[in-house]
C-alpha cells in the first residue's frame, strides 16, 4: 500500500537534493559523456543491462525514476524517444536542463509523478529502464502500473540493490545512510528480496535476473576502475558459478521483465 507520509518524506528529501544540484551544476557539469560517472560503482551491471536491451533507435522508452535525468539524456543520445518521471519536481527540472544542454530536449519529456500512479497511456512503452528505484516504491501498486504502460511484448530492465544478505543490509542501514550530503531515514529504502522480484514478476510472462558484485561490491567505495583492473567481476562469476549459494550475498541484481505479447 502507498504510504503517503513516506511519499512526502521522499519528495522533501529529493527536492532538497535537486535544489542543491540546480544551484551548483551548470554547463559542462551537466554533460553526459559516459554512464560510468553516474553509476556509483555499478558499471558492470549497467553494461549487462545495455547488452540485454540492444538497439533502442526509435523506441519509446520510459526512464523509470529519472532522478537528475542523466539516463534519459543517455538513452536519447542513442536514438530513443524518452519519457521519464520522478517524485521530485526539482530533479525533473534539472533533468530537462541536462537534456537541453546535451542537445536532446526534443526527444526527452520528464514530469513529476509517482510510480504507483503513472500518467501514461496503456501499452505505450517498448522499453522501461530503472536504476535503484523499485526498492523505493510500493511494489504492488507500482508493479501493476509498470505492467499497464508497457506494450505487449515490451521489456523492463532494472538494476536494484539485492536484499538477501542480513549483513549487507545491516551495513547499508548503519554505514551508508548519507546520500548526496543528506542523511536518509533507516526505513526509506527496502533492498529487493527474491520474493519481491518474483511478486512483480507474477504480472509478466517472463522474469529473469542475475546477481552482481560479490567481491566486486567494493566498487561502491573504490569506484569501478580498481575492480575492473583486478577483474573482480570475472572472479565473482567463477565463484557464483561454482558455489551458487553465494548468489544471495551479492550487492546488486539486474532484473528483466517481459510482458506477454498476446
């Protein structure tokens, strides 16, 4: 169920972040050159998402929880027609400013709304892409709306924090509560469990997911450069392939949902 107080709290938090960024960022700061600079150490997972997504030229794509709009601009640079939403009007304003500075404002339309009540037509989007957003929303209402706005045969891709490890969840709640200079409340985020992933998946004809960052989770602190040099993603894949029980201790999961084409 939608928690109105939590929604208001989320809106205030992200409006504060967005207002600060609108004041501080301009011109060159808003250029989108490579996704890695925006990904907080999750570049390998994003590469996997892009490979699955394939060619998006001319596609109608929804940036699901667009934040500061870097992903909307990136997708438009690749030829997509992008719509996006966010709970914060300040971030939506910044996202449109970013699209304009990068020369793709004609292919980007961002608006303030929430995932549980999307103001888009039924069956509109070929693709949906979201990064670290599902764990902020009500999955029951949000999942139904996600399914509704996708075309038959449409695909949705998400990168989300995986919440199967009690130790990792404890570290998140104690050590990583500061986001963009602001302290988050403990209950503001709910990393996804396998049950959460499959609860949304019950609405779709196909659900697939793949875990990332076992050892490579140090990229959250060090960035991707060091972990790529050490090839920790390759080591992680070898460990998980040999010992599947370690999958649930990973930091991230890439999820793909496909809507029935009937």
